[in-house]
């Protein structure tokens, strides 16, 4: 006989919660979790393999606890005069966010975000013992500066999440909203730029707002633009004092030597990877144009995915696509579905399958 969760002395505040659960299914076309579906180019993969081979020779030792070379790599990549002491990294930006919540949220505290937004924010918040507070977005899932500021000052949270651009809607977020949000709170403001590289060229990053704002944090990931979801590497830029706070909660040696070596090597190929990002952007725009022609309503997206409305019965459309070998995501917004931009072939497979499923509502 096996036990169930109810039989265990689980923390009271975790009772009844559901874990993160995007379906994993071995379908030929998987466009459901906003991965970069393009394989890492051969020359980049070769360089990464060489770097891992060198790191492996010293894997009997603990890795550099301060992942110095990698932090320098991220500072160079982000630019804007950032230095390594303003950088932190962890196993995926999920862990970066977890470190932030461990340091700045926790029991008796609150974290706030504008729903619908990244589904892990409430889960990570609750796992630290803090309370999640959901704000609301305007029409088309946008947020304006004044409304953001008044919702944040009314909620008075300890941590604010601003997902820029937003998952699962793709919605851009302008810097004036971030400035207004920052001025409306004494808490930590996290701008999650997981998809920033997919924004139009020249879009300013929240990194440009860091000088003079010691409570502002800009989080990034290698999972998307760098096609590194399986390697688990996320990072952030902030005031060095924030980085000191994160040292209080991280596990010693949390970033393996192999991860550090692989990520540093991949970063050296940023320009190659950004060419791939351009290709993905093209597929994303093709999806938007084609689903619109099919009668659905795509939302403006600055990410590697498209949310589209006008889906009469999302569960049955999702299943019909599944039966045609295409996995996309029902994110729980009524009449909407979300699809990740794939390679040209995967994108064609999705668009053909959607066309064959029938018309929009
Ligand atoms: C907005 C956002 N932030 C963070 C993440 C986490 O990415 P990772 O932990 O792979 O870096 C995701 C993943 O989909 C995301 O959509």
C-alpha cells in the first residue's frame, strides 16, 4: 500500500497545492513550454563539449562557489557597464527567482504580480511561506503606469513581479511602468526578462534602469534565446547588495562546474545564437499572421510564443491538435490557447493542423 500526501506531516501551508504541471508528452511537434526548439548549432555545441571536457578533469573538486568567470560573461553580455559583482546566477531563472523570494519574501510577507502571468510566481512564493497577491491587467492584458502604481501601493507587497514581456500573453511592458511600479513600493521589484531577446531590436532592457535603484532586479534566462533549457541556467543583474542577500540563501556550490563551463562557452557564441532568435521571431510572426487569417485573435507578442483568442472550446481544440501530433498549451484563459514558435517545419505542422481542426468561434 502506498501513502498519499494526506498521510504525511506536510507543512500546513502546502496542503492542497498542486505542483507545476505542464503536460509532458512524446509528440513529434512539442510547442507547449516556450522552449527554443532549434538545436544548438554544431560549432557552438563543439565548443561547449570542449569546455565541459576540461571542467570534467577537475570535477573531483567543488566548483568555484562564486562562478566568477560566468558572472563576468553575463556582465559582458548584458553590457551597460555592468560588472560581475552585480550578477547572480542559478540553475534556471526559476532558481534565481526562488533565491530572491527566500531572501525577500518568506512567512508573513507577500509577493504581487499582474495576472495572468508566469504560473511559477505563485508557486515559488507559497513554497517560501509567503502569500501571493494577484493584480489585474487592462484590456488586451496590458498594464499602464498609473494603474500599476495604484494597484501596487494598495497591495503594499514585499516583492513585485513584472514579467516583461509577459508569459503567457506575450505582452510588452514599457519602462515607464517599471519606474512607476518601483516608486510605488519599498519592496523588491523583479523584472523578469526571460524573453527579452525576442523583443524588437533596440528595445531597451530594464537593465538601463538599474543605476540608483537598489531594490530593482532584472532576471534573465539562457533557456530561451540560448536554447539552453536542458542545461538550467538563469541569471540576474542588480545592486551588489542584492547579490549579498542571495548569498545568504543559496546552497554552497549550487552551480556545478559542468554548468558553469557549458554556460560560459555558450555565451561566447551569443551572436550566433541571436541569429537563431531572429529566425524564431520570423516563425512567431508567421503564426500570428496565419492564425489571424484562420479567424483567431492573436495578441501582440514580444516573445517566442503567441497567445490567441477566439477559440470556442480550448480543451477540444487542444485535443484535436494533440491527436494530430502537435502539443500546445491550454493556459487556462477561457477561449484562448498558447503556442510556441518552432522551427519552420514545426510551425508549418502546427498551422496545417490548426487549419484542419476547423474554424474559430
Ligand atoms: C517568464 C518566465 N520566467 C522564468 C522562466 C523559467 O525559466 P528557466 O527556469 O528555464 O530559466 C520561464 C519559463 O518558461 C518563464 O516563462
